[in-house]
């Protein structure tokens, strides 16, 4: 295991790139002053290194890996602790993920879940509980469910958990209602 982790660490960015629309989405979120953090089952040091190597670290305020806490996904505290750390509200949160572990984490935390297609799973998308399905992040803020929503009215928090197939949690601090997003 140690040998694999060492090899993985040395090659972490090899072939790694954000899925379609992620960089534009992150820039859009940053322009709306949406604070973002990372929550992943990668080791924290590996997640930090990957973000730096693929030039995405500037978008994030906090990074939580599998070794940041005494628990990780699908334990809901992995998500809820990060939401608390960045000042979000669990009752105004949405998670975007790409696997059954992400789905289970969101449902365990009682957060609506948006599934990104083609994630790290062998399950069919119909076998993974989700509220909404998206193919990628192209024009995410303009999608049918979100185009009528005024993001300027909410103080959002986003948690990104993976870099090729991304999971994100939105958490609003103010009076925005989650059903406006869903």
C-alpha cells in the first residue's frame, strides 16, 4: 500500500483534468463570491497537491481529505463538518457527486444530491439515488433548474470533492430556500 501511495503521489496529476465546464463553473462561483472547499476520500495532502498541480487551488478556502477527521464518506460528518467549517448551513445545502458513496453521504447528511454522469462507480445511474442528473458543468448556472435563481441573493458555500468527476455541496448562510434550487 505504501508503495502504491508513493507512486500515486508522484503521478497524481498525470492524466488528471477537470471535466467539461468545471473551470468556467469555478470562475463563475468565485465571481459570485461563493466560498468553496474540497471534501474528498483522497488523503488530504494528495488532494492539496493535486489542486496545486492542476491549477485549481486558488478557488478553495478549505480542503478535507479522508484523514482530516476521524471519519470520512459516507459518514455524513465528513460533509457536515466541512459545511460548518466554511460557515454554511446544512439546511440550505446541496451536494453534487458522482458515485453511490457520494449519494449515501448526502442522504445520510439529509442534503439533496445531484448526480454527475460517468462517475467513479460501476453502478448504473438509475441505481444511485439522486434528485437531479447532470452530464457535466457546462452552463451549470443556466440549466433549467437554476436559470431563474438569483445567486446574488445567497451567500453560498461549495464543497468540491473530486477533480475528474466532481462533487459539490452548496450551502447558503442566509434566507435562501433550497427548493428554489431544486
